[in-house]
């Protein structure tokens, strides 16, 4: 039995680069340059337009909820709440992820529902528990902002702003939100500054890449394997007492087309299974990057853990309960000192201070002239 | 356009309108038809009272809107004849609407709904769905509404009384329930109705003269006939473009977005309300709006599709002048007594409103895990 499980695990891990966990790893380098998709090359003007749009609540149903409403610069481009606040009258069902380094993800959202920042922006702005924006309405709002009309024309060459281009501009802005290695202690240490890491953080790195095995999934410069794993993260304690969370969870299950039994029996977040329709993917979520953790509490897909120490404790226990939990997720037997060292290392992956990002002054909405509408504007 | 082209366009328009039915004054009356006349209100509709009661509660329920702030009653207030008293309705938060909210009493008798006639009066449930999910009205996701209802015990009790204990709410049936409630909202019967039914009624002389003028010299009945005093068709009165829209970016946004979603060619340049054109795409329908009901007018001021006239006197005088530029109306010269008689008739169709008890939204409740 044990042999069969081990063999199965071995097969499962072939594609994962499983051996890495056992071999002392070379420290990952700094993040490579961001590659923009061929159909949306970045430019200074596009990034600046995207920055304005990121803060613009006109890109929501009732004009209340901008991207920046749930991705706050002062909170590491995320939120402090477990699950995100969501659209007024609702609550979201997952933790708002940081935008820092999101440009390096192959899939976006915790279940990997979309494959580009452009698609993520659109999905978030239109989702009923996120932005709840109507596409045609949001597009028309942009067309009544003279400065946007000028900027979209300059960047995209269209007579009137198009919503697709708004998502492209926002994505271009987001691709500039990448950790600056000069501000990240671990990156400075890797670059040769031997004083950049405390002894505790250095011991933490050794644990991370060795005994604790974190690097199995948190690999590479992003400290993320771009894959999906079921850790058995506990339900939120309030999940069974929070009406709006229940409504949202059931609505998500309904609109994602789960089985009648699943819809009727509970509200668990099925994660990757929503996309693959494979019960073996139940409860799997995409490995998050470990960069900027110090600025982006709370943690996990539902924000269940408030501190890094809680996260380390969770992994030390071998994770939680999940049918799809991998066999290699086992209790680690870390000492208290080990845990402190790991946390010190994890904190060293964050910029010393996040750059200030003041909210831009948004350009005003103006009526279009009625007389002579056909004769030019 | 040449004469031939114009004739062809008119033919095309009639063909289109025969199919889509939202407009057009040109349709020739059937030769055998009696002259159109105001008619008495019909008997009450037969309704499913349990379903209508569910619909009543839903009508006053703000969680039927995207952000939980706007109910049907936000723009259709019972005390205002289910209109809102504003020249231009508010619409959803972050938006402003570009038309006047019509009253809803006897809405079941309308053949076309909304000022441009884009919705079928015989299908109130679909109209309700349109209002609930439309971005500029309530902007709600229908399935999210459904899941909210499941956690409002008072609504669930009403649902189960209407649909059975084992039944689970689903959005289309919720909209049908509101439609059923709307079918209970009748304009109050009046002495004029009893007179029109042939009952012996001591109608004041002014009302008798008003009725005679209405059907005769003043020509009102040409468009204002049937039990609502509406032909359900679209006409152009030549109401000047509303400065309240032209000066308000949020209303223009909603208007142009409406033109865009209705598939109007060159919609960015169509900055005035096109009316029935958005349905037919026939130029003759530009600026045509569906004839409103004449019931309970005194409770539903202001008037016209853009709410631009505040009083019945102004509306009557606008019609008697022959309307505005490029309108279909011809001027009518009336003596002051005759004008007063017509006004008396309109007021007689507006008796005091019956009480319409409002429903007070009840709290959500947590559902036990596993019982969803």
C-alpha cells in the first residue's frame, strides 16, 4: 500500500521537478524582466492611462468600486480583510491578492480562472460580487471623460475609448508593479551583499530550501511553481455565520455549474475543480508568490491566516484536511527557533518599504455637445 | 429622399412595424372599425393571490438591485401612482436615467411597455426581468438575486406559499411573481367608466362636454383610446430635446449607452432621445414615443417622456397648439370653457388612489451548513 502511494506520488511529481526539494537549491535569482503579451506592448502613455483607470470607480456598476478599492497601495495592493469586501450589498469569497509581481503569474485568480492580467481586470470589474460593472455602461462612461478620449486616442488610435483597451491599459500599469531587487533584502543578499540577510533569515533560507521543503512549490524567482495544490486550508470560522458569504458562495457554485448535490449540500470553494471538472482537483489553489508577504497579510485563498507564523505553523502540522492533499505534505517537526527563522526569511522577500503610490486626481466627466454632433466635435 | 424612395421607406416602415409593433401613426385604420373611443376599465384580472403576495414583497425589496439599495418602489412609489414625481427618473446609483418613470396602475392593459415601446405588454415578467437586470435600473445579477432570496425567511415563506414547500426559488419565477403583483394594480374605477359602460350615472355637464370634445373636435381619441386612453403606439409630438439631458453627462451616458445596446447605427452621434427608432431603426420613428395612459394623471406629474411639462394644463395647451416642431399634431382652437371641460375629464379619470400596502424588507438569516 505504502509503495503504491509512493509510486503514485512519484508519478504525480514527475512533472513538478520533485527532486528539487531534496537537493540544496541555488538561491533563486531576481525576477526576470516582465514580458508583455504581443498584442499589448507597454508604453509610458499606456501605463499612465492604466494607472488612472486603476483608481477610477466609474469602472464599476454604481461608480463606487475601483480596482484600487480592493487592491490598496498602502495594504500591499491587497486588503487587510480575510475575504475581500466585494461590491456593495455583497461580500467577495476569496482574499484579495496583491498585484505586486502578478505580471509573472501564468494564471490569475486563486483557481487560475483566467490567463492574463487583461482578462483578470475585465473579470473583476464585471463580476457581480466584485465590480458589478456593465461593459457597455462602463465603456460609455469613459467616452464622456474628455481626458480619457484624448488619452485612448493617443495610445490606441481609436476615435472613442473602448473597454477592451481599458483592460489592456490597466494590465500595462500592473506590469510595472514588480518588486525592486535593490529594496528586497534577499535579492541584495543573492547579489552579494552578505549583510543584507540576518543570520536568522539565512538559517530560514536553509530550512526553506532544505528540511522544510517549502521550495518544492515555492520555487524560482517568483517563489511560486505556477501550479495548484490542495493544502486543506481551514474554512473561515465565520463562514457558517455570515449571510453574505453564504449567499456569495452558493451563487459562485451555481454560476460555475457544479453538481446539484454540491450546490445543495455546502458552500466549499472547489478551487481548480471549477475549471477542470475533475474531483481530484477539489480545493486546489494556485501557489502564491512569497514576494511582498510582509505587506500583504492575511494569507491563503480565504485569508484564513493573519500572520506568517500561523502559515508556518499550518505547514509544520502538515497542512489541513483535503482529499486531494499531496502525500508529501507531512508534518515537518520544526522547532520554535526554526519557525522564527523561516518567518525571518519570508519577510526578507519583501521590499523594505513599498513605494508610495498616491491616488491620482481623476479627470472629470463632461456632457458631449448636442448641437452639431454630426459635424464634428 | 425622392418621392418614390420615401414611399418605399414608408412601406418598409409599415412592414417592420407590423412585425415589431412598437410604433407608427401611419397604419391605416381598418375600414370597418368603429371610431376609436375611450373605454371603461375591464374587470379585475384573475390572479394567483399567493404569487401576487410574493410579488408584492419582492416589489419593495432593495436586495433585488445589484448593490442592495434600489427596489422597484424606488422609482414606482405607490403614493405617486407608482411613478416617482421626478421629471427624469434617477436610475441606478452612479447613473442617471433619461426618461420619466411611468405610473404602473393598470399596467397590465398596456400593449407596449417603456416610452420607446421596446417591451411587450403581454409579457410583464420579461419587463420585470429587464428592469431588475438592466444596468441603468437595478443592475442585478438574476442568480445572485435568487440566492439572496433564499436567505430572507419572510420571502421564503411567501415563496413556499406560492410555489410549494419543496420548491426552490429561481429567478424567472420571482420575476413572474412581481408581474402577478402588477396585474393586481388597477386604476380606480370612475363615474366616467360607469357612464361608458352604459350605467345610469349623473355625469356633470362639463364631463359630458369633455367626453364629446375628446372624441370629436379636440381629436384626443385618435391616439388616446381604449381603457387606458392609449393606443399603445408611438407618435411624435415634437417635444423639444430636453435640456435637462443635454446638460447632464450622467443622463447622456445612459442615453447613448441605451442607443448603443439597442444597436443604433452611429450611436455616438445620436445625442437626443431617439424614441421608437431604437426598436424599428426606421427614420420616421425618430422622436416618437408611446402614447401614455390617461389614468390617474393628477398623481403622476410631471408629464411626457422627459417630464418636461409640470401640469396637466401645460400638457393640454401643448397639444392644442399642435405640439412642437415636426410633430404629428394639428392645432385645435378651443374656447376656454371647452378647455376646462377637457381638463375636467382628465381629472375625473384621476380619483383618489386606493391604498397599496407596502412591504417592509425583512432581515437575512444564516442558513445551517448543509441546508442550502
